[in-house]
C-alpha cells in the first residue's frame, strides 16, 4: 500500500556520510555550512522580527548561526549575537564563519537574561547533534530563560538539549517554534519528547538529497496519510463476506464502552461483519443504538471459528472471566494462525504470560505504560528511547508493535515506521479503542499485519487532525472520529 515515505537517519549516519556526499557533489564542508546558514536566514524571514537574538555555542551550529547573522544584518534588520563564552576560540569552519561575521562589522556579546526582553525572536545555535550527555548548568540556565521568555524560537538542526537519536531531554531543552534540520531527518526529532520540543520540523537537504540517500540506508521511515494508496474499489457483485469477519472480544462488567468503540470503529473502517463477544452484563449497552453489531456472551469457540481475524482487549479487565476469555482466544489464534490485534488489558495479561504464546500474525498496540510492562521496564525508560523500546517489544513477542504517542512508532522487528500525523486531541480515553477497531477492520479486508498497523495508525492520526481542525482539540470524543475515518478510507 505504501507509495512514498521519507527517510530517517541517526546522527552518526549523517556525520559519517555528509562529507562524502558533499565531496561527490563537488563542494566542501564550509560551502555546506554556508548553505545551512542561508537556509536559516530564509526560515527567519517568516518570523517578521525587527530585533533578533542569536545565541551561539562552540560547535558547528554556531557556524551556521554566524552565517545567518551576517545575512540578517545585511538585510537591514537588527541582530544581536550572544555567545556562552565570547572569548573562546572556535575551530574549523565555525571559526571561519565567526570571522566573516566580525569582518562584516558584527560583534559577539556575552548573554544576559535581559537580552530576551527586547528581542522579537531567538535563533538557537547553542548545542547541536553532538550532544550525548547532560547539559551543563550554565547552558541549562540559558535554555530555561529562553523557554520562560516565551519568545518564538528557531532552532538550528536540533533544539538545544535534545538527544538527536532518542529525543530525550538531556537535563534541559529548548522548546522551539520551528526546527530547521539539515541533510536528513534525525531519528530523535520524529517522536515523543523530541517531536514536542522541535515544534514545526522543517527539512533542508542542502542539495545533497540524492547523493546522501545513495550512501546511507535509513534507520526508519516517516509516513503520513499521503504515503498510502487508497483501498481499491469494491466489486459490484461483492457481498459482506468478501470484506471480512471481525470478532471483537472485551467489555467486562462496567467497561462495555471500550469494546463498543472498537467494534463500531471497525464497521466505519469497512469491515464486512463485526461480532462482539462480551460479558453478559454488557450485551444491552453495546447493542443499543448500533443494530449492525452482532453481540453475544456465549459460544466463544464458535465465534472464533466464524472470524477471519480478532480484536482482543478493550474493556476486557483482568478478573477470572477476563483471564479465561484471554486464554481461549490466544490458544485458538495460535493454533489456527488467526490474525489478532491485542490492546489494553490483553496486553497486561500477555505481559504476565510472555512465554506462553507464539503468534505469527499479531499486532500489539501499547501506550508507554503498557509497553513498560511488556518488556519489564518503567515508563520513563520507554520514553527515553522509544525506538529501542518498540523494537525490543516487537522482537520479544514476534509481533508488529505500535508504540502510541506523539509520533507513534510501528515496528515489525526489522523495520520501523513513524507516523507524522496526529495531535493532542487523540489523548483521551477511548481513542486507543477506536484505533484497535480500525486495525482489525483493515486486517479483515485482507491487509497484512504490517500494512494494517501502518495504515490504521495513520488513518486514526489524520482523523484526529481533521476533527481538531473542525472544532478544536479540547472536548473531542473518540466517537467523533467514526465518520471522518469513513471519509478518509474512501
């Protein structure tokens, strides 16, 4: 289904291949730095700033910043450059860029917090991709002051204080309005905390795109709703059985809403028929208002034989009924190789019995807390390296794993995809139940587990964006996504 996807790289890959790519393009690294500075200048223009404060450190980011400063000054705008240590001697191309700034009549000041009072925007050239240890105290103080000023910030390559590989905040990090990153998208800016701190992420490949991509293999792929071909048109003589039979299992006493959301989402995403196996007490709450659902609390084995794929977990609970239901479904799907989507309490029960099941066609959909239980870590460890965590989870369970959150990750143990759609409107109870139902519907319609996971995550994320565009992020209900998903999938 994928027709296009952008590539993501580690900072080590970019560092290893940028020089060779530049060489093959017939340019040196200082020319590359000049291109970067020019790109910063072009992005700066969107801020419409009369007075710009540029804060520089001691690395190559400082060189990019000095070149941008010279161009801003030449445009007639006012610019003030402040360095952490104005007297410190830079090396290499950064020193050359600084000298050009000085030769143009520019000066380098020592930063004071009062500098933030007068400026209209800040260009962050403090720390770059080389950062791999906690930010020093004096840098932390400056970063904190910039964030507290609430001035618009353009970060160069990576927000200062962010680990470019993991997205982890190394003590303190700039909250950027925009981040202009160079040559290729850095892994850590695509998901989790790194994505949050980057703000609007803009890529400038500095005219190396084709050459660089031929030298380096991506470590992950960035996908959005435009990355996919739509599902094909349905045959005129098709019937409901041609579009899949999905069994949704869950909805313990008091939690019928979760499995109702999943099952209705599956209908809206195109599943031909949807059955719900649920607790006796949940039959009426699920059935009322959605006559298209077939709801039952008995004959689970028969329902499993009927189904072409299964969703297990929303509202399942962890009592004896839940455990018995979980074991029955898991053993059946393992024995018959039935495609299966696990969510919510099913993930917690799986974590307690990690070695008991081997599934060939399975999608796991954990949020960070559930992922932590699945791989015996804590939530902060999951969030500090989301790429490593999702890969470990996929490999441990021989499954396609979705690590939900800002920049949701999809990993099959060999490749990783990052969804760039989505927003905070989806951070509401029941949203994950809708996602699970969508993925189940896509499996029912014949997509592979990888395809269903990638497309399902992206459909769900884009639907959240559309809902927020129409009525705002606050107050969105997961059920608001149903009609939007139907529109997107068609």
